[in-house]
C-alpha cells in the first residue's frame, strides 16, 4: 500500500514538472526569438563611415548657387557629375580602389549636405561618407578577407568611425543596405492603419450596437452573428483574394496604395471589433438601461448616452488589439501589389507604398548580407511598436474597466 | 472633377453646420419663455436641419459623379469629330481616354491625331456638366435647409425623426458585415467557376502533379494533392505535435499548480508570443531554425535535407500556436466547477489524477474545439511557410525535405505580372475557395462540438 502511494506521489511530481517544463519551454522559445532578433538587429542601428576631404575648389561643381534650392535640384546636381567628384576624392584619399570602399549612395549624402549649406560647394571640406556594404560588415564582425584588409588599413589611418544610424528612420528603401531605411514603410504603415481604423471602427461599433441593442432575435440576426464569428477566423490571405478581385479588378482602386491596403485590413479587423464591442456592451448591466428608460430617455438616447460610454473602455481595448494585429499583417497585402521595391516615401493615399512587415519580408529575400541586420533592426522597431500598442490596450483595460 | 467635388463637400459640411446652429437658435426662440413647450431639445432640431441640408445633396453628388463621365462621353461622340471614330474596341477607348487626359490637364499634348479635335468638346462638355452639378447641389442644399427650417415648431417631433436616421445608420453598418461575407464567397466562387471551366475540379482535387504553366492549361498540371499534403504535414501534424502538448500542459500548470504571481507573469508572456507578427516568425524560421535543422539532418545522414524544410516551418508554426491552444484549454478547464475538483481531492486522488481523470474529461469538448480552431489557424497561415518552407510541390513523408502549402502557392501564383484571366491566376482563387471551405468547416465543427458536448454543471 505504501509502495503504491509512493508511486502515485512520484507520478504527481513528474506531472508537475512536466507542466512547469512546458511553461519554461514557451518562455525559452520566446526568449530565443527575441534574443536572436535583438542580437542581429542592434548592429543594424549603427553604421560605419569614413571621413574624407573633398576639395570643391580644385574640382568644382558646375552649377550655380541657386540650383541648390530649385525643385529639381537633385536632378541637376546629379547631371553636374557630383558622383564622379566624390568618387575621385575617395580615390585620392583612400587609394586606387577608394571608389569601391564607399557606398554607391555616398554621393547622395554629399548632395544633401550641399543642399543644406550651399557655401560648402566652393571650398575644401571634410565629409563623412557611409562605407560600402561589405566594408560595413567587415567592420562589425567578419566579412571577406579583402574587406577585412581594407578595414584594417582604414583603421590605421584613423579614418573609420561608427555612429548611430539615425537615417535608418528617415530614409526610404534603397538597393544598398548601408543607406536603406524604414521611413517609407513606416509612413505607409501609418497611412494604411489610419484608413483601416477610419473604416473599421465606426462600422464595427455601430454594427455591434445594432446587433446587441436593437435587432430582434430571429434567424437573420443569428445568421449575421454566425457569419461575423466565422469572418474573424478566416485566414487573412482570403481577404487578399477578395481585395484583388473586388477592389482592384472590379472597382479599379489604385494598386499597392494605402487606400486599398487600408480597406483590406479594415475588412479583416471589423469582425474582431464587432466581437469585442459586443462583449463590452453585453457586460453593461441591464439595470443601467432600465434606469435610463425610467428617467424618460428614448432607446437611442439610452444607448448613446449611457451604454456606449460605459462600454467604451472594452471597445477601445479590443480595437487597439485588432489594430495591432492588422499592423503586423503581411499576407493580404502581398496580393494587392505591395510586394515591390518602393524607393520613395509615399506622398498620398493613392501612391504606391509598402508597410513595415512587408518591408521586412522584402529585405529577408535579399541576398546581400548587409540586409540581415537591417531586417532584424526593422523587426525590433515593429516589435516595439506592437508591444507598446498591446501594453496601452492592457493598461486601458486594467484602469478603466469596471466590474459590475 | 476631383477638386470641384472636394470644394462642394466642404460647402455642404459648412452649410450643415450653419443650419445646425441657426436651427437651434430658432427652436429656442420658437419655444419662447417656456422651453418645456418643445417636444425635442433644440440640438435635435439642429440635427434635423443639418441632415436635411446634407443628405439629399450628398446623395445627388454621389450619383452625379458616377453619371457625368458617361454623359460627357455621349456629348463628345455627338459632335462631328466624335462620329468619325471607329465604332468600338480598344482604339476607340484609347482615343477617348487620351482626349480626356489632355482636357483634364494630365498630359500636355496629344500624340494620336484623331484625339486632337476631341479635346475642346471634352472641355466644353466637362465644364457644362460641372456647372450643372454645382448649381443642382446648391439648389438641393438650400431647398432642404429651407424646408426643414420651416418645420421647426414647438411640438415638432425632431428627435424621433433624427433617431430614425440613426437607426438606419446602425442597420447599414451591420449590413456591411454581411456584405463582406457574401463578397468573399461570391468573388471566390465566381473566379473559381471561371477556373473550373478551364480545368476540371476532379483534376484539381485529386491530381498529384502540380506544375502550373502560363498560357493555356496543359493536362495534369494542376493537381493539388501535393499542396494539400504539405499543408497537412506542416500545419496539422508537425505544428500540432509541438503545440498541443506544450499548450495543454502549460494551461494545466497555470490553472492547477501555479502560484498567482507566476500566473501574472506567464500570461503576459503567452500574450506576447501570440502578438508577434507572423513575418517575424517566418524570418526567425528562415534565419535560425531552418539552417540548424538542416545541419542536424546532415549529421543524422538524412538524404535530401534542404534548407527549406517542412520541419522548420512546422516547429515555428507550432510555437506560434502554443498561446492559442493554451488560452482555449485554460478557459475550458476554468469553466469546470471547483466542486468537481474538490470532490475528487476529497476522495484521496492526487492532483494529477484529478486532472487526468476528472478535469480533462470534463473540459474535453472545449479543449477539442480549441485544437480544431488551432488547426484551422495553422492551415491558413501564410508567411511562415512562404519564408521557411519553400515553393517546391513535393509529395514526400520526409519532414526534412521541402514541401509547399496551399497558401504559399496562392501567393506564388498571384505575384508577378500575369494576366488576370490566365489559368494560373484563377487557380489561386480556386485554391482560396478550397481553403475557405475547409477552415469554415473546421470552425463550424469546433463550435458545434463545444456547444453540443459541453456539460451544464450549474
């Protein structure tokens, strides 16, 4: 008998450890994921630059001073051969392969500096230029042998420096990973989410109000409820198919724009908002409604003056969580055309743009090793945004939700 | 036309605000000294007038904007130059389109000589209809405003009428939800029918060779069994082998054994795991997990181990689904009344015997429903498989080999420049329809199981 009890207690201990182990495993998975991303990505926030002198007095830029503030300044400066001047200066300072050591977009950094200070185009000045992508990798950990040698030489001459890559946040996508940035994708994400919110929030909340408060319980409302619940569980790529065939083919809305992306995400988020709003509205006790009716309010006044304000914290929590989910979605947007290299920042709601998760996906496909750390850095940014949104939602829920 | 519409919209909004303010004042004036003579509050009278100003004008504007292009085109065709155009077809619409863009100002000059004489008629017709539109909108605004304004009296039931409009708005919002469902089903079915006219459903569902080519569909190239098998292998087998034990055991530990402080830390951790976007999981799988598994497979001597393996994608997908299974199991186990647990413990069972023999059987419908919903979610997942599992349609049982799933193929078929009508593009819709039906069935069965077998304890 004692033996059996001991065996049972032993089984109990094993079972308990298995449960604990399962929880620990989930934690380990999450930690592993986060550490991998952060470890790869933190280096993406720094960049290596080399300081070289460019003597504009010796090799002048043949444009007048007023060109720098003209609307097509970029085009004119490019035509005036700024790139060759910068390459020549690099060769002077760094040796015969100097032009290969600096980034192919380095001349754009000089161009922006000249636009900010046109007087510098006449004198000799020192410019800090981003290095080419393989030099960047070699300086950070280990690149190929030739790059490592070049890095060693540059360090001896004291020309190499590293710094925080603030332009990661202000530049749009580029083919050279050293100058690629996420501003285009961030702006596209913000515009898309704005449209998704503007369409999904009113529709979702108003539909939930109608279904909870005014609709009579018959077969039609049951059918509506079932279909909304099913919509919430449909795979997201199906919404992409819907957007492709209805929005783009049938209605002809501009492709790959925040408008069509926002509409797709709105369709995807609306069932989530409806379900969250219905739960929040259901949790308001009937006594509030009866009391309002008792003081003489009409049914619409009961809902809009009494029920809705009380249900609002729950509605906002559900909306923020739904929006956070939409912000991280890629699959439906793949099908509406956002899977393309967009080198400019989107200017309007109908211009071609991309969103941050899509940018991560596009960069992950690139062969250049420099994009690995950029992708991880972009993932860090995305995770920070999403986690703060979820944290705000949970804070709202804990602070304002009333338990009746 | 866009600029005019915007200005008109601003005008309508501005005039409705004016109407709202003046109606409120008038209602207060009409009530005289005793405001209780009014049936509705002054603000409701304000809303009444504002709605009468805005709604007819907005409806007219919506219809007018859609109708004017056709009217303008008719006017242009009636002129002499217009009647000389070819009767129908691509060239005619190209010429008309060019004339329109020159008239609007998008293009500086015409390249097609036939479009030249059409520009001036376009401009005239556009201008004429624009003026008509502006005048009609202003007339409607004024007429609506004056009509509503004259009806303001103390016993006028403004609130009832305004609330009727509000109810209509709520009803319309609910209709959008149904329209979305119908839209999905209809668009999928419509495009799939066009596909099934080219390739038979039997070939899609039962064929084993997936090699779609552009152009006319060749026989035996659209067999989707490898895709279905890949989806099941990754989503229903490997992912579930990872997710179900860990998720279920986590839920059991959290509900039965964990101290409240542990629970308050672990729950947010699981929510974070659920909130990580699938792109990040896919990248993690492609960057770290897949090479590790490939090296492991090479060490074991498995033939055909590729960097894009079903195992990598399946394991990461399982990790993604753990919070899902865990929260569903958590809810079901918590729903079992304490009395059953206390009774079992009182009879002398240990905790794990209570869990295994009393709680889990009682919570089983909820747990099963949760598992089915998790399978449905795993089947519909796209990004992880696109990034980590590759696009090779392989019918193999080797988890280290590269397989593809339905969702990854949908993405592959639709990205890239091809005509919308080709068999390849339509195949994506047919696959989408199959996916939609399968996930729908899984969801319905899951809910049915939960509803039917759930014991009512109280």
